[in-house]
C-alpha cells in the first residue's frame, strides 16, 4: 500500500493508494468509528457493513439536502457519538460531501475519513475538503472546508461501478486536463474508456495523476482565494443546469465546459479549433455537449452562484487547452452572452 502525506491548515492528511477495506481496522479504532454510506452500497456489501456501526442514507443527489443531515445527526445521538468519534464516509460524491459536512458541525467538529467508491469521488469529490449540501436547485450553497484525516483508495469498488458512473467521472478528468495538463488531454485523445477500464495499471496511473493535480492545487490555495477557483471550470453553468434538469453531475459539467469554451471564444480569443478538440474528446468518452435550456431560468440560478461578487461573476475561461484563467465578467455582459451566443 502506497501512501502520500499532505499538510492542510497545519494538519496532516494521508492518502492511501492501492489499498483495500481490510486496511481500515489498522487505521481506526472500530469502537469509536461510525460509517456513513448509501443504500446502494449497503445492499451491495452487506457483510462488510454488518461489522460496523453504520448509518445508511438514501442514494442520489436529490438527498444531498438538510433533511438528510438532520436524520444523520439524530442517529449519531442515538449511537451516543461523542467528540472522539470518527465518521467514515464510504461512497460516492454525495456520501463524501455529507460525511465531511456532518463532521464539521456535529459537536462543533469531529474527525472524519473517506473511502471514495466511484471514479468521480476518487479523482475529485473526496479531495480538497469541500463539504456541503444543496438547497433545492442551488448546488452546494451551504457548506464548509474541512479536511479528512485520511482518504483510502480501494479500486475494487470500481468493478461493480455502473458504466454511466464511469462516464460521469471522466468529465472531471477531462476538466483537470483542460485547466492544467495538456499532456493528459493528449493521452485521453489517444486512448479510450474501454482500454482504461480493462488495464488496471493504466487506471491506477490515471487516478493517481488526477489526485496529484487536484491536491497540488488545493495545497497552494486551500480556501479558494486564487488558483483553486480554476477547478470550477465548467461548474458555473454546469451547477446551474444540474439540479434544474436532473442531470448526472458529469453530464452537467461536460455541457458546462463546452459553454465555458464558447464564452472563452467570445471574451478570450480561445481558438475554435481547440473548442472542437474539447467537444470531440467529450464525445469520445460518451459525454453530452449540448442541451436545450431555458436561458432565463439558468441565468437566474447563476445569480446565486458562490463565485458571484456584487455585479460580477468570477468565471473560469481557457486561454488554451491546459491553461485556464479566472476572468471576472459583469453580470450584464454575461446575460448578453447568454442571450446572443449560448
């Protein structure tokens, strides 16, 4: 088992690579640990979860709401969880987000750790300490930044991952390539989903690469004052359409990346040929690139985006593939682009 050590806010955080769930009992005190998972994983691994004190939440983004948090807290009280309890989130991005959020507010803060089980959670959602919940159609409107004690990677969870969830995860991989790594973009152009799925070494290398991209960005800017904002490429519009049209996260981000590339063409002279490369790559990994939207409804949601400050929204645009910038765009200009270009 390989491990990497990181320091966030003066606290050590470990990432265990190529590990397995059997390692967990060596890392935590089982008597002081409460597992949080979702109904799908609980049904798929009943023997494992039967050995732990476990809280099961309904599966799906629709349940990433305050009512789920309230239910978990009530169950923690019944289990007599105290300030020395460690919460262990085992699941996809919804579970990792909720676990970190509950850990941040229960008794003013308890420790937590994560075992991401989806590709999207492994390369993105579990990393960086962003934890939050949605408020209706508004994505991650309530939340906090709090780092886990450790993240453990067991790739065997991917064996039972539905194909649509593999596709979902590749949107974030392509995003990382767009903002920081043109060689990763070129590698993705030369291979395909089947080759990565069927070659364990290739998959492990790809996951490790994406972990490194995100953790390096977050280490330099944990609280999103500068370059961490680049990780929001495709997310501004993506988040606005995700819950409104009930899209999988990766699908929404894929469409959002294409729209952000169009805005990059309009404002930043991003080359149209580069935009076509992006569209072709997204299609290559079976991701959607267009959707019919109600522009006014989407724009109204954008007004509540966390990256809006006064009358500007801090949008992530591309100079070229592998190089992104933070570009403040006045809301009135963005509304005009919405109506005339998108």
